[in-house]
C-alpha cells in the first residue's frame, strides 16, 4: 500500500487556513450573471494561454481566447494544434455536468482524461498506463524526465492502483488540498503514460481541484498556478526525491494555491468595479462591433444573432456575449425566444 510520508508544518496549517478563508470570502461575493460569464471565459482563456507555454508557443491572451471560441490557432503546427484543441476539450469536460457523474479519482476518470488529451496525435491503444518497455514520447514534457526510473513499466499498473486506493481511504483524515498535492507529486514520480504526461497530470490536478470547489469553481486557474511556478515545482520535487518526505512539497503546493486564489480575488474585484463604471456610463468599454450594431439599428428595426455573426464575422459565442452585454446595459432589448430571438434598440 502506498503510504506517503509528510507532516503538517506551521506554514502548511497557515496556508490551509488562508486558503479556506479566501475561498469562503469569494463564495460569499454576489456576482452578476455578466461577471460570472466574463470570469468563466477569461479563466478558460488563461488556462489555454498557460498550457500553450507547455508546448513552447508564444501565445497572447487573444490567441487563447480564439481557441476558447473554437477557432484555429495561427502559425501552429498540426500536432500542437491538435493538442491545444484536445486540452480545450478536457477543460470543457471538467467544467461540464457530465464530469459530476464520474468518481473523484479512479481509473475511469484518469483514462478518460488521457483519451481526451491523446486523441488524434497518439494511437488509441496508448490510452492506458505504460507497460513492459513502451517507448515514451517526451516531446514538450518536462515531467517525464523527473520520473523515478526505479519504477519499472510492469509495476506501473500496481503503483497507480495503490495511489488510487490511498486517495480514497485517506479522504476522512486528510484535507483535499493535501491529498491533491500528494497525487500531483506521485503522478510525476510514476509518469504512467506513454505520451503527454505533463498535459495529463495537469488535467488530473485541474479536475481534482474542481471537484473540491477550487480551480475554475473558485474563479482561479490551476494551469496558471502550475506554469508560473514551474521552477519552484521542480526544485521542490528534487528536494523531496532525496528525502522521501513530502512535507516541503505540500508547503510549496499550498502556498501556490493560496497565492493564486489571492490573485483571482483581486481580478474579481476589478470586474465588479468595471461593471459599476459601465452601469454609470453604458457606452464606456463598448467594442467596435457593438458600436457598429447600435448605429446599424438606428436604420434597421431588428437584428438576429446569426445576422450579427455574418455582419461582424464572429462566432456564435462572441455574438451572444456582445449582444447580451448590450442588453444588460439596457442599450438593446430582446424580442421573441429561441431561434426567433431578435434584438432592437431599447429606445424604440
């Protein structure tokens, strides 16, 4: 049975208290529908942005937003383009109601996330744990080089089963953040997949954080946390590998979570301030498309969302956000429902 060694240092206890306090404060904030939508979209774009760094790409936030809107990344080779799309699909899954039907941490959810990440750039038979002497594809994977080479391929299945059992049976006694930290470390140590270990491990950590109300559910970004602390993570891993004591790793992980939650709280406050200003000055912060449609509707009585898509050459989601924003600012009002929905100037 896998039995990780660690102690709760004073620092870890302080971090856990601050994490819970910040999370509770953020849950108590009464966010408007508009802000919730903006935060969800921005968080997904931030996750994509930081994931692109794993692939050695120099993305901007706008590039990431394009992928969130199901657009194709520009100047990206086919394989990395597929991986970006796969990761976006993994994010969509973990944030969907379907994910709630899966257990917290077991073989089916691990292999489902593996399948989503490896789709169309690796063989279907690779959607399992490494065995025998499978050759590892280490492209864009800084984790696989950290693995414990004393764990042989024919032992991986058993090592993963033991980790799953430990996570399950430690649930009543060990706080979720600490259990997730241990899983994060152990997955790097085992590196159980033939390809994309870093991608899959990050997806698993994101999924587990979501299950416990962190990550996107607390309006923070697990991928940002991992990417911005890459060097710190590797140094902590090296220390723990020599001592077989995960206490320092848990110190670092809880500190990372605490810092990212703090950043997210500040971002939420900025959204709230921006919304208040927008209410006072409804034409403030309108984009060129929104200004154009307001001018257009001075001559044409109504516009449908699909017409907006064609006129502005944007996706359905972008059209929805633009028009919904104008409705919330009371510049447009809605007529009809479903496919027959039309928008017109609120003054008409």
